[in-house]
C-alpha cells in the first residue's frame, strides 16, 4: 500500500472542486502530510495559489 492510499479526502468541504486527474495525487499528498488543508483545515482550496516556500 502506498503512502496516502487509504486517506479519505472526502472530508474536505471543497473536494468537488478538484479536477478529476488530480484526485489520486491530492489523496497521496494529504496522506503523506504534505497538504493538510487551508484555513481551519476543512478545505483544500484546489483552485488557490501555492508557493514553493
């Protein structure tokens, strides 16, 4: 089993805004602890801006 494979990203309120091709990668990134949500942690903000910082 890969890291993040069993992570459920459906708990984020804006998961429907994710592009279909990005779902496996986002699921992995959340499971690996790279992404943990924005604001109070309940949203992913998939159409938002990101930095490499």
